[in-house]
């Protein structure tokens, strides 16, 4: 571990500041509201920011120079969401260390042909060009399970040497991420993926079965080797959401080994947008459901519209608790389908207002949000900003957008 005295002092000051903020009464109130929302109740909507490509434009540059110190420093960037945004994110009084259970689909490490850091753009070198010719490349998937949490505990100990006397360091289980469409897109490209389903349906099913069985086997190994922990608290669920809920057991409530049935899981299929529901059901959803059924609760969706998939597919997910409602989704349709079902209407506002428009049109943005707030009446409502990849040199846009969302909550929310 390489960290200078100056880096250590800087990180310790950030830790002290976070502990102070985490202990404020407003954080306990926010935490209470998140539990209510994720329990499926409709009393009060919440808004949060997922930073994604905004880090370099919104947060200060790292003071630390070593990789180890920078990794710690970046996690303290959440402090600035309190100082500058005033969204409903809870600033935790602990430092999070994620559990790393690594998985390489089909044993193929797909290489990037390019990666543009500034724009988050990248391209893959696709190893599968023709499924029939290249099927022999699809081997058994490889995995590394953090048995007994040895790696996580070692990482925890390293960080505790720096800040352990100031704040707790907590190992967390992020949701098991099921994204079968992304896996096949990285192997063969999106256009080719659709063509291969048409040209070689039996081989595509065979490959999907192989991948599904490997993932189920990985889940068995993670459970049997004690490489998961409960995640019913502030654990990040992806998509800018959080795991606070009383409908999953805490560590104190679990008798024996932790199972995936005790945890949140996450799935999305944005790569299959445009596929008809019957084809999606046959080639993707039927496989995903075998995995998703093992979770205690499920958060579903990214940028894909989910309305076309609801009746045939998504309505069959009995553990669904959070459903992404992207800008391309039929809001009225989804609100009508999930109202009264304890499923969170997880709305993602259209990013163009903040990231594309030359002038931030507050009236148009407010109208956009007000429409969603009205439509979602009777559903638990969560609004998350994501895919804002630039602030056009005006960081204030994000804070103002949060203020406007909260104004629409006050004006139009009917729980």
C-alpha cells in the first residue's frame, strides 16, 4: 500500500467531514423516507442523482496522486451532493467496500478496440462473427468467488489503517447484475446478435442456456462460499437507486447462510430494444427469469422502454419492486399496470434539458417533470437523473433541476 502522509491527512479530513454530515438529523429523515418508498408505499416521492459522466465536470480534481488514495478519495465525492445538490441521497456514516465476485462469460475476455475517456465512448473487438463457425469459441464461463470474503476483508483492513478510527469500513453486496443482452452484444455486436438469432436460432438458444447455467452455478458457489451479505440498507442498486427496505432481512434477522432470496438483484435488457415481445420472451426473458426468480427483490431496467414488454414478460416477475421508466417509455401505460402493486415507478427524466439544450429551459423541464408526477399518482415514485454526460459548463443546472423536481412534487403529488 502506497500512500503519503499528505494524502492520508487529506482523506482523514474528508472522513471527518462525512461523519459530521451523516450524523445530521436530515440524513436520518431521508433514510426513513427511502425505507418507506422502497417498501412500496406512496407517501412521498424522492429524487437522486447518478453521476456517471459528470464527475470531471462537477467534482473537484483528486488531491491524492497514488491509485490507492485516489480510489478512497473518489468515494468521498458524495459529500458534494450534500453541499451542492440537496437531492435525497443519504450520506452514509461508513465507508463502503464492495464484494468482488468476478465472472467472465464463456471464458472470453472481450477487448476494447477504442476507449474515449472524455465522452465515455468505446468499441469492442467482437470475437464472434458467425455463430455457427465460431461456436467452438464459447467455452465454460470462468469465475473467481471471494470465498469467505477474504479479498474484501483484506481491502477493508487496508482502508481501516487510514480512516478506521474515524468511521466504520463496511463490506457491501451490490446486486447480482443480470444483463444477458449486453453479454451477447460484446461478443458479436448488436446488429450481428439480431442476425444470429434469425440465422441460427438453435445455436443461439444453446449459447443462452450455457450462459444461464453458468450464472446459476456461480450463484450457488457464491452462496455456499459465503461471498454475499444482506443489502437491504443503503447499498447502491445501480440506476441511481438504493436498497433501503424492510421487506428483505437484515444481517441480524438471517439465520444461517445468506441466500440470494435475501437480497436485491438487478436486470436490464436495453440492448434488445425494438425486439417484439414474443421474440424477447423466447430468446432472452425466459432465461433471465430463471435467475431473477432467485432474488428476494428485483430492480429492473435501464434506458429501454418497458411498456411493450410488460403484459407478456415483465408482469410475470413476482419479486419486482423497482421498474425503470425511461424517457422512451409510455408512462401512462406503465403507471396503470403497476399502480397498487408496491412497484416503484422509477422515472428517469429526459437528459437533453441539462446536457444538450444551449439554455436550460426551466419551464419546459418543470412541465416534463410535472407530467410524470401526475401520471405516477398512486405509485411509489422515485426520480433519478442519469445519462447527463455534460453540464455545458454550467454546474448550477443540476442543483436547479433538483429544486424544480421538488417543486413539482409539492405542487402535483397525490400519493
